[in-house]
C-alpha cells in the first residue's frame, strides 16, 4: 500500500467460540506495529519504539466497533504519508 495518505484497506476481526460467532462484542482497533519497506520495525506501541517520531502512520476508523450477528467487526485503515528521514 503506498504511503500517500489516501489508500485504504478493510480490516476485519472475526470472533467465535467453539465455532459459534460472538455477536455484540465491543472491540477496539489500534495500530500497534508498523514495518518499513525492508520489513524493519519503525513503530511499536509495546516497546515505545518510534523511529520517525511523527506518528503519521495512518489511521483506523472507527476505532471502536461492535461485532455483528456473524461475529465480525470491520474498520478501514487509511495509509499515512511517507516521511523521509533527513
């Protein structure tokens, strides 16, 4: 996905327990890790790593959702803009 601030991708979470869907669950979508084109981590929420220092890695909308009758919750990821390191 190009880092153009416009490209989007659907992100779907499917929940189930013993094969049965779990409707009505409140879920939160969060960006927790970003890799660069070489596969190296540039952002990791767990370790606090942020090599770019600008947090312009894109966004998820909505950030919170409720699973539907099939146990699915969907958000849209919108790419951030590429920031060149100087």
